[in-house]
C-alpha cells in the first residue's frame, strides 16, 4: 500500500488537505489523518497538490513522433512524454492509411498497452471519413464497412474504443448503430454532413464531434452543420485549447454554451496536455477546478470510463498527478 500524506487534493471541486491510501493501483481510503502501518510506503505530499491525471482522447503523437509511423520504441517515447506531462489516460490516434499499415500500427499499440496502462483505448480517426477532409492522407479514404472495422479491431485486440467518421458516407448511419451496439464511442468529424444527417447519426448512437470547427461543416445563417448541431443537440465536443486552431472567443462560446460537462480537451499534436489545461484556464477565464473537468471527468464520461478515472474518489484508479 502507498499513503500519500498531507497533500492538497482536488475533491468535489475543492482543494482540501487530506491523506490518500492506494493499494494495487486503486484508491481505498481518503481521510484527513491516516496513520501508516509498517507495511505502508509513505509519500510526503506537504505543500503539493494532487489532481486527477489528465485524459487525452485524440492525439496523433508527440515529441516529433506519431502513431501512424512510429515503431515500438518510438511509441514508448510518445507514451513517456504523455506521462511526464500529466496524462494518465491516452487513446493513441491513427489517421487514414493503408489497411496493412493500420493493422500493423494497431497491433503495436495493443502490445504496448500491456506495458502501459495509460493506454485505455485506441481512437481510429479514419479511414471512414470524407475525401474532402482527409488531412493530407496519401491513400484513399474508405466507405464504412463493419467487416473492415472488425479487421482493424482484430489487429487491435479489441482496443478500438473510439472512432471518428463522416456520417454522410454510404451506409454510415447503420454502421454507427452497429458500432454503438458494440460499445464503440462514435464521434463525427472530417465531414461535410448537413444538420439532418447529423440528427440521424445522433439517433443511431453518435455522441460527440472531433476537433470542433475544424474539418467539418460549419454554422451558417441557414444551416447549423456539424459544428452548430453539436451545440444544438448537446454532443460532446473534442477541442484543442491552443487559441489558434480555435480562436479564444470561440472557445469561450463553446464552453459557455456546452458547459465544462460537454467539452473534452485534446492535443492532436499541437501542444501537451499540461499546456492545454493552462490554456483552458487563461483563455476561457475558468477556475482550475472547473477547467480540469474538460481534461478529466468529461472525456472519461464520454468513453464510459467515469467509474475508473477522472476524479479522486474511493474505489477509483489511483490515477492522479502531483505538483507544487
């Protein structure tokens, strides 16, 4: 067992001085004063803050490396970078590529997940996307196919938990229904879908949009597109908080309309998660206790991990970061 002693932990939206005991990676006790026995390792957290570890559901890579091309050692360097920047949960994200390369990289990530518990799922951002929004892919995008998805899922050892797709593609709506039934979180993006198509996708099971206001149909006077429909229907919105990919005033608008309970911060490969959290505070004028929800509880709930991560609570993973 490990006793984290005298830290200031973020619990119920407040920083409180408390002790925390973890056993086999699980929080088993939280109390103002816990006395350690001889078998308990004690970590002095005096003058340090304990926050839930950050969650990044859409990241192509980091530190000059990306998941589409990295070998096993390169992927380890990416994961170590995440961990050193406060990320406790990451969904390695793959973009459109050949079937051979996707299956190869999916298998590498699945193997890596056995060593790195931070990998709690894989995000497939393509190839079932619009050819108008393929983000520089050198191979053609594909139409939705459950058979093809199952080929990817087999290579990933079942670890694909999140997928971004374009709902206007042939068979996409039925594909979304099948994915949702298999408990794969469906996000809309890389798409020119109109509001009616988005509405059908939502009823089929889609719950979020990826990279809000980028590579998607936008709000206009006569058509809300994906960006506007996300706000209208209360979808989760995965968003980069760097003030450039989405302008600061637009980020403020998103958080004001959607609330911190529907916005999930992501990095893609533009900035690290620590900086993303800091930007969320400064760009949106939020308290830390509010801003951190965008990087913890909201993404955890979006992919069904809220019972394990996102907050510091008894019976949840001992998945927090210390600083100060």
